[in-house]
C-alpha cells in the first residue's frame, strides 16, 4: 500500500514537472526568481524529448509499482487518467521530437515577451 501511494505521488509529481516545463515561464512573468528553476527544467525536458533520454522518474515509478506487487500500472484514477497524459499510447520518436519543439516554441514565446517587457521597463 505504501509503495503504491509513493508511486501514485511520484506520477503526480511527474505530471507537475511536465506542466512546469511547459508553462513555468508564465510564472516567471509574475515571479522572476522562478526563472532559475524553470530554465534548467526546460533544458532537461527538451533533452529528454529530443535525445530520447530515459527519465529517472519513470524508472522510479516502475520500481515502486514493482515493490507494491504490481506488474505495471494499475487501473486506478491516477493510472488511468494521469499516466495516459504522461505516457500516451502510440508515442513515437517523431512525436517526441514534435513535443520537444512545442516545449521550445512555448518557452521562446514566453521568454521573448519577458525580455521585451524587461527591456522596455
């Protein structure tokens, strides 16, 4: 039970990290110190998508599921809804490259706007 709870919590953290990579630049518009957390997160997110690096969170999630006695992801709310967002069916290397490009585009737009606001101030 404890391992499953830890695995589910890690999945939620994983999703939060992905959302932070995508939209954390918007937080930087309000709280500039967030930039120092967001930029390394974006670099890691892009590297994982473009270079097909293994994400340690995925490995830890699977290890915790194994320790909980599960062969794979179960059929609970977390596994059914959240995992499908993080690990969509049919995810290919080409799709990962597109996702990496989306991350770059979103963050370039946000940081371009942030820099322009900073220069004009």
